[in-house]
């Protein structure tokens, strides 16, 4: 049977993608190997995230089936101040945090910082469908008139070590649309790849059957027609009749 190779378009998302980072714009590039992935983001700050196989899962994102990696890691906070004042707290939170009374708890306060970054990568065909990195910083203060410590969540954009990023939703939707269109085309081509050889094979068998039929018909039509040959009995009978007729004629 005839084999036909049909090659469809790739359904992979782009290998590199522009992202919006906390410090402007950057470029993200992904390398996918099996269930592992490596993400590099270059810009004002260069970040590399290696995702182990344990961080891998699959699911739907932006309406398409995608591989997903997610990991959370501690971010160094050595550049954070070890003490803060009431004014520093107002700068961070745009107000005096709940639980602080400047009159009885004037500060300064001992500060302990904890920052974790969660990085997520969605991939289709080894390319980037979407990626984002979020940070969560917790400030714990003590002393300065406080009888117990207080913990507050700090906006990531307030940190000097901010290295977050994301892909604009319109761009993610555009990539997902391209992926869905490519997958539809590829599925149609696979159907043709499976059924076209079968259809061609059936057509070839049908043509062969018609050819055999036509040859048999032509062979029968080419044979000459023959007149029937008299049998011996018929000849004798005819001669006998002739002799009898002659004797009767003599008489």
C-alpha cells in the first residue's frame, strides 16, 4: 500500500518571550527536557530557575493543555535594614500598621525579613505559553516598646531586590490561539495521513478489477464465430433418402 507522509505545522509555543518585570522589560527563554525545565530571564536582573521533575504537572492554561512547573524558593534579604522606624513603616504600608501605637511603641524596632519567590512556567511543545514570578515578603518587628512581635506582609514592589515578572494576558491569549489553530490543522493532517493511503489503495484495487474485467471482455469478443458441422448420421440419412427417391423414380 502506498504510504504518504504529511507534515503539519508545529504546535509549540515560542521559545523566547518578552515579559514585564518589576524593573521594566526582559526576555524569558525556556529549555524543556522531559519533565525538567530550565528558565532564564534576562534584563536589568538576570534570573535562572531550574525546575526539577517533582515540580512538573499537566493541566489546562488559557484554554490549552500545557505542561506546568512551579517552584518556591527563599530569596536573600541581606540588603534589608536590620531596624525600622515608624516613618519607615509608613513608607512601606502608606500608613501606620495595625497594632502599632507611636505614643506607647515609638520604636525603632528590630526587623527580620523573610522573602520567598514562586516561579511558574507553562509550556507547550517545549516553548513558553506563560510564565510569572511572584514574591512574598514578610516583615517581623520586635522591641521599640512592643510587648510581642508583629508580622506584616510587604508588597513585593516595595523591595529593592524585586525580581518579579509576568506575561501580559493579551499576549498569552494570542499564543494560546495560535497553538489551538496549529493543533486543529495538525489533527486534520493526521486524519488525512491515516486515511489517504487506504483510499488510494482501494482506488488502485478497483482500477485493477476493472482492467481484468475489460481484458476478459475483449478476449471473448475477439474469438471468431463457427458454423455448425453436420453429424455423420445426418449425412447417411440424407443419402438414403436420395437413393430411395431414385428407385421410385425408375419404377
